[in-house]
C-alpha cells in the first residue's frame, strides 16, 4: 500500500501535466472553432443578403461561408502569433502581425459583401482607416476613424495614462504607459492599448493580451453587411453625411463587440469568453474557467 502511495505521489505530477496538456489542446480547438465558424457564418449570411440578382441564395451562402472560414482561420493564426509580442525585443514584428490580422479581416468583409476573397484590403494604422482596391479608380482610400479618435482622447485626457510616441510607432497603434496608481496592468480600447510602466520599462508580458482585445473589436464588423444597402442609401441621400464619408469612418461596429462583452458572465474573470481568448493567446497554456 505504501509503495502504491509513493508511486502515485511521484507519478501524479506527470499525469497532471498530461491532463492539463489535453485540456489546453481542447481549449485551443474550441478557440479555433469559434474563430473559424463565427466568421464563416457572418460571411455566409452577409454574402447571401448581398447576392447578385441572378444568384441563388444557397450558392451565395455556401461560397461566402467558405471564404469567411478562410478569413477566420487567418485571423486565428494572427492572434496565435501575437504571443511573440510578449517579448519586447520582438516588437518589430507587431506591424506585420497587424497587417496579417487585417488580411483575415478583409477576407471576411469581402465574403460578407459577396466580393472576391481579396477584392478590398481593409486596415487601420494610428487611427487612419485604409482601404486598398486596385480595381477602383481611387485605389487607396484613407479616412480618419472617429471611434479611434475617441479612444485616443479617453487615454490622453486621463492622468493615469501617458502616450509613448516611440512604442506607438513600433506597434502600429497608439501605445500608452499606465502609471503605478492605476489598478490595471493593461487596458485596451479601439486601436489603443495601455501597458503598466515603471520609468521606461513596461510589463511586456501583458502586451499580447491587450493586442488581442484590439483585434476582437473588429470581429463583429462584418455584421454591418447585413444592412449595408440601406445604410449606403441613407448616406448618399444626406449631403452632410455624404461629404463627411469622404474624410471619416465612424467605426461604430466596434460597439457590437462592446455589447457582447457586457453580456459575458461575471465576476469570475475567465468565464468571460473574450478575456479567456485574450489570455489563451497570451500564455498558450491551460486556463481554469
């Protein structure tokens, strides 16, 4: 009996490691499926709504469902690679990771509008909304993101946050340091992140978690394709809105993420799916929920 207990004591850490590994693998599969399937569904529904006149609904849905799933897979891959940004020496990779995420985002948006997979490339750097389409007369559109401007003002006007110009240039989005009296080690709003700082040193390990939050805020953008035609008609028929649309994008779709975030269970932190997903990509290990 004593020998069995001793053997169990010695071997339990090994079995525990295997169980946690299996649990991490199941969590990784769950996160992958959520990213792929949710984007596939939004791409499929949007594509079916925006189908051509002579196109059958089910064909448009299936084709754009597949395109949306490819975009979701690319977005998942970009989120997964954000782990490397927890090492400040690899900060040079941040803009490339951002470009790669927006490649997946563009695929989903194109699917939802029933366009070719790479028809338009959408991205945002430093609050400037950029859209590239080589087929259009105006191949590059650059407009100010209103929600990004509001997010920047939220951090900039608070005494707890200080803009870090050099790290902003490195990361492709506005980067703020968090002073010691703030209870949060990191915070993210639309295209802006704030990371705890002591002098010139930052808590780099927190960076991937907050960057994932900025990516998550784009995950629901394709929902706007469901009513795009009515929205486009409203803007065209209003002289002021039509003129402003040449210089501004509201990016109000970020509000879809905020609403979903607020529906998540509390108070246990990682029962909130979005916090769980961000931490999952940050640490790449099992997270008790």
